C-alpha cells in the first residue's frame, strides 16, 4: 500500500487529510512515505533564512502538536519539523503492525533519509526520547545534538504514579477500556482532563483553546479503529525495551551517544522520575541538565520559555 492509499484509508476512518498537504486546527502538515509507513509531518512551510534542521518526536499517546509551543519559541533558531509516529496523530499505523521501539526508530530514520535533512538537532519526549536515544546510537550520522525531555529510559521499579500507563501493556486491559468507553462511563472531557493531570504539574495554566483542542483530538482519536491498539502496542514496546539486554539495552546505547545532550526533567513528573537524571547524566558522554521544579512530564508544553532558553545555550555550544 502506497502512502497515498494509506492516507485515503485514514480519510475513510475520519481523518480529513490529503496525500500531499492538509491543514488541521490551523496547522499545516504533509504526509511522507517511508519504508513500511506513511508519516504526517508538520510544518511544511520553508523557514526564513539558513537555519539548522531540527526534528521533534512526541511521546506515547501524543502527536506533533505537543511541540507547537516549543517550536514557536525556537522558530528563529532552527528549521523545525515535528512528525507523528506510526499510529499516532495523523499517521496511519505501520503496514507490518510493528509498534515496538525499534519499529518507531525505523520510521524516523526512514523520514530523515527520505527528506535528506540530517544530521538534525533531535528532540524527544518520553517514548520519543527513547526513540531518539536509540536512533543517535545506531545512526550518529543523522544527529547533531539531542534534547531529551523526560525520556523513557529504563527505570525499575517505576514510580507508583506511572503504573496506570504500564498497565496498558497487560493483556485484557485494552478490552476493558474499550468496553468502558463504549458504555460512556467516561466522557471525552473527563478522559482529557485525566490525561492532562497526568502529564502536567499544574493544569490551571492551560488555556481554554488548548483544552478545547485536546478534547477535540481525543474525540477524533476515539473514532479511529486503530487508536487504542497503537497506544497498547507502543506501551508494550516500551516495556519490552526496558527488559532488553546486550547491545539493544537503552542505557548501553545512551553510553554510545557522542553528540551533545540536553536533559530536561520535571520535579513533579508523574511518569518519569527526576531521580533518573543522575543516571542519565552519567550515561551520556556530553550531557547538561535542566531540572524544572514546577514541571511535569511535558516541560516543552508547560514551560516552553525555560526549555527554549536551555536549547539556545546548547545550540550555541554546538
């Protein structure tokens, strides 16, 4: 199936997109065919001036929209693009159903090779952070620097507040969630608020427009037949990656990264403990650390100004 056919299938599932470019909630994106998948990438507008290329990779259950605030902050510093991983945002699931960490890495490498934009300044949050670490270890030719915001690197045991996400990987749980949703036990507004409370330290600062967008996106995803399976498959992929040993072990791959790394952690992160920062700083050969006392799991959304300032310092060094 070509990228055009995948997008047409996605349209039939309720996604108003066109093969080459489309607009959604005021943001433009295009669909790019890579080996085994078709990825939605935003923005499509060429940047002003000769800026270094950057690529932004979201976390589990997220999309390229998670980077809107930070990309706006860095518009004068990098030529940024954000992609939707296979099965998330506006990207169709991969043809082979491979939602493992390595499957997502393959898709991002495919995009960088197809676009010819590498080496890039690579940004990753949560699952996207783990994807970025593995990519930088396997393909150092494609990466100039890493900015990792609450990266999903193995943390055993995980903190208690992260267990609900890990439970997604347990057989039987997805079917239960599907039945609860079908029965209307949880409204779109309630589900969205629960998610926001999980990833933000303080939801009071979220604008009404941002909340409305989040609810609308939840409803849209709810109508896609593959949405829950994409989250479940990727959650299982993270759990599997946490147990990998040898050359595929994520901490070992982190030690292989030689580009400059900016690590961003929030003290109020409910999914990735800030205690992981110490091990991360020791693992990467060239690391610098930003700890945000009032941030949760998505510092690029909650504190884009502070993150952008640290990124500019990193870019100046590179």
